[in-house]
């Protein structure tokens, strides 16, 4: 369905916590690990120029095209004042992944720098951070101190993934059941792989947030959602545990 053009060389957490334990790495299948080691985008996500199927098969969210998947819910975070969409959340069972896309330099990617900044920030704020090879390339595994439902000390977990594309950078923050190896994580990884990023052709400073749009069939709700914490031109996730915010839009 997709063709690959030759490429240049160039946190939100849910309110649950798990008991204290070592944070597991998130392995992929042997085929996925081999592909990710040679090219993190070998299996997607894709650039708009690589789309050879029908655009109508996707939900058009502006900078991201998303293919509907049974059992997967899609929500948008909105800025409180402007009500502009700021991030996309994809939920499946007990896990979620928050997605944002940013402009990037033509000659190089952003993930190496963002990953280093993220690890430093997490450790500075007394979080724990390790880097490992995951299904979508290098990822940052994070632990945040928290209290479990039973009142015992524990952790919240998050998995930060960055993917460099042609003049764009995709940030994915996995939380809940998607932060560790599980069926939930596999389903959401596949959703991320199937995304199509629409960068556009206008010149943009590196790290500018690419713009989402709310589909006509979106339903505003007053339920809990997740609100990004960082400025528009900084794709580095917050060093503290990501928090939940009040305004969301359900799609579909």
C-alpha cells in the first residue's frame, strides 16, 4: 500500500499506578527489531508522499491521517483558551498513546537531541529513565513515583518514542497498559506504524507543532483528557509525570 522514497542520511500518564518493580523493555518481533535497527520507519509511519492507497480510508486530522481500527478510540486535546487541537490521543483497552507532529530540519532529525533532553529532564526531576531499542526504534522508558490504588508506594510508567521523517518529527507517549509489553502496546504500535504525516510544503522553524484539525463528525465532551505541557516549539515532553486535563473531543 505504501512505497518508500529514498531517504536522506540525514507525557501523558493515566491516573493508575503499578507496584514497584523493574521497568520492562518493550521488545518487538524479530522481524520488527531487525527492521527498526536498520530503519525505524521501515514499517511506518509514513510521509504523505509515500501514500499510494486511498486517502478516503483515513480519518483526516490535519497533520496526521489515521486509519480506523476496531476497538480503538480517538480523542483530541484542545487548548483551554483557543480550543485549538494540540494533541491526538489514541486509546485501546487499558492503554493510550498521545501523538504530536513537529517540523524538523531537512538535513537531520530531532529524536537524538530530544531523547537526550528528555532523559536529562526526567532524572533532574527525580524520575527514572532508561533508553532501549523498542518496536519503533530507540525509546525512553520512564518511571514516576506514585501511589497505587491500595495506598502502597509504586510507579507510573511511560514509554516515549520519537520518529524522524522527511522534515517532520513524530512524538508518541505511551501510558497505562501500553507502557509495557502487552497486547495493548502491540495494537497501539501498529496504529502508529499505519499513520501518515502531512508536513505540508511551507517553510517552518524546527520544532514547530504541525497543525491538527477537528473532523466535522467530532463530538465535544466535558470528560477528562490530557493536555500537553510544553510550548509549541519544544517537542521535549515534560520531565515530570504527564497529567490529565479537562477538555477532549471524541472522534467517530
